[in-house]
C-alpha cells in the first residue's frame, strides 16, 4: 500500500489545504531570536492589517513562516477579482502578485472565462491564520477558484456571498460536468510557469489531465493530487531567487505522476481495509512565535 494512502484516513479529517507533509531543506539564515516566545502566532498575524514596511522576503516554510514586504493584489483588475475581501488575504510576495495577474490574463483568453476569481493568498504579513489553511504563510501560495468568471464587477457583498463550484464527483475519483477543457488549459498554463513549484488539485482532475493530454506531458509533474481542492486549485510558487530566508520544499518526484494519481483514484473507489496497527498522528501543535523563524518577530514589529 502506498504511503499516500496510509495517511488518507487521517488526513481526510484535516483541512484540505494541508500540504506540508514532505520534508524540507531548512534555510540557513533563519534565526532563533524568538526562543521562549509562547504567544500564539495566528492571533498576532491575524490582527496585522497591513504589510510590513520592509523589503519583500518569504521567511520560513509555506506552513511555518511569515512574509516581509507583502504586496496587496488589487481587489479588481482587468482580468481578475479577489474574493472574500473581508478576510484580507489578498497579500503576497511580488512574484505571487505578478504570477496571479499573468495567469488571469491567460485565463481571459479562454472561452467562457473573463479572467480569474482569486481566493486566498496570504495575510498582509503572512503567518498562520485563525481559520483554514495550514500553509499560505509566506506569500507564495494562491487559491484559484474553479468557477469561471462571467463578470468582473462583483460588489464587495457579492464577493462574500458568491460560491465557487465543485468540479469533482465520486469523492474526487472523477471530474464532473463542471470540469471543462478550459480548466485543464489554465492548470496547464500555471504548471508550465517556471515560477511554479507545484499545484494541488483533487486526484480525479490529475487523472483526467493525464488521460486528455496529447502534447507535452512534462508539466504534469507539477500537478499534484491532493485532498479537497475541487472548488479551487492551489498554486505554490518556488522560493524567489535570492531569498535566503525562504525554505525550499523537496522537489516533486520525477515523472508525470500519472500512475500514482491513478492508484489514489483506485483507492478512493475501492478503499482497502483500515490498517488495525495504524497509530493516529498527534494533533498539530499550535504554532507559537517561538516555532516560527526569528525574523517573523521583526515582521510583526515593523511599521
Ligand atoms: Zn490553498
């Protein structure tokens, strides 16, 4: 049985964006100046209303870090709208803001798509959030709605109330009728972008792309099957060049990953019996300031 499936039963109960299972190479420059600071990080970062007046820097790991010099994605642009403005999560590193805008311009070339509805990026100073998302902490993660935008003049209120659409059926084993070739084209464009590290989408979508692709398949490596991710897909950028405080995630495995995605789908359709010897993983410990890179204290204290 694959390791992927071994953690399925446990992980199903967790948030859909929990994407930090793989180990990381620690950045060399992270400080520990905040040792002993047991304040709860999400409370502090959740209260920061503006980006820090610092040079842009992604600090730490996607699920344990913060961002300096975060930039706000404009609430509305020619080819995008940021959704759920009340959350104030339309902030990211400059590379992420550029990427989202570029992808939205591509999306606007697709039939039926005026651009993109953009879900959560990061909080103004990144860090852990009071609700949702284990990752999205360093300004390099973006959720993109599956709902094709047919207008880009939604009011603030409409952006609170409108829902995205699910593109899956059979618990993620297959796509449903909401899934279109345009979804695949937008995911292909995103995965082919050299700034992108990986993309998370439900297993049935990955297999659908594996089956439908008739051209270059190399980008499929970056499309990673994951739990949830049928109302939106999640784009993770690589650490920006020269950002010494940013922790790189281990590279995605070689190959297009299609066989592994098919195995996951098989396990959804025909679940193997639970392993009686499995030990449940411990609940995730609350992130205190001491567990974040020391630079994050400076981010919080900055103007
Ligand atoms: Zn996400």
